[in-house]
């Protein structure tokens, strides 16, 4: 668990090295990006200023003013941060930044790793996010891509991932610990339509009335090559009998 004592031990414990926000006015002019997330090891509540980052939003009836400031919290919801769902996440319309509490991340099963002025968010052995030091906070504003969107209940992983192979998609969902069903390639209309032109025989009935009158041929490259140096194969298919023959070639000019 990342603690304030560990941070102060690494970066000093002077009065200027504080990790607690007591006034939103200090950061109002410096931080203007509403998509960037900032980690804070001192605060106990996470507060965002961008409502579009949250899902399952509900109104807050209590008068909550975080950090003893004049900010007023109006809503709360769930934040999808790199595949992790953090809740409850408070929303302050007049807040200057999207502040994430490290202690709340730990409570939600996320353990940030501090390494060389950088907080790493890991999923198993994979690093899914890196927060670099920015003053007294840690931000992810220098990352080229951040997944902060919330998927609808009608999501289909097969469509969202661009119609991949079923085996690879199942392996990916297993690594991400996502136990959800997805449309298989054989039941996908788009996948079936794209493979129509790849079928050598669109009709099961022959177009000829005798063998060797019409022959389909195709040349394929095989990897790795065979022990005898063959890199290509020629496939011949008879239209009438469906008899096929395969020949190995070391080069296409054979």
C-alpha cells in the first residue's frame, strides 16, 4: 500500500511538499484539461470536474464540500479508469481538476506502484497506465491514449474489437478477467458477408458435366518454409469431381 510516509521518505517532508489540496483556487489557473486525471496520496475522496467521465450518475442530497473548500458536490457516479470501476466518485461542477484518491484506489483493489517519480497502474503483470509527477501531484496528461469512456449495456466485444478471431478475443477477455458473452464470427453478419468472395465454390452444384473441363487454381505462401525449401503451394480443384491436388514449389517461377 502506498502511504504518505513512503512518498515523504522519497521526495522529502518539507512544508512545500504537501499532497493535500485545501483550496481549488491554487490549481484553477494551472490545470485546465478536463480529461486528465491526477493522483493524490493525501485526500480520502475522489472528486472530478468532468461529468462525462462518470457513469451511473445519481444526485447527492447531502451538503458535501471536499477538502474544506467552497466546492459543492452535486452528483456521484462510477469512473471507468483503464478497465477498473471506481465508486463512489464525486462530481463538483466548479472543481479545477479530476482528483483521484490513492487510498480509494487501494480500497477498490488497485495497488499503484511508485517507481522513479511515476505511479504505475498494473493489471496483473501488465502496466495499463502511468502517472508522472507534475508538481505535487501525479498526472497522466502525457499519455497518447486513455480509456475513460463507459460502454453501454448493449456492447458486443466482437464488434468493439473490430471482428477479431474468436480464439484471440476469448483469450483477451480471459486475461482482462471479463466474463461476458460475445457474438461468434460464424453468427456475425458482417463477418459472413466479408467472407463470401473468399469461397472458391459459391454453389454446391458443379458448373460442368465432365471432369477436367474446369479447374480452379490458387497459389499460397506457407510460413515457415519446409525443410526442403518449399515456400509456396499450388492448389488445383476440379469443378465436377471436387478432386484436389497440391504441389509444392520453392519459387513462383517454377
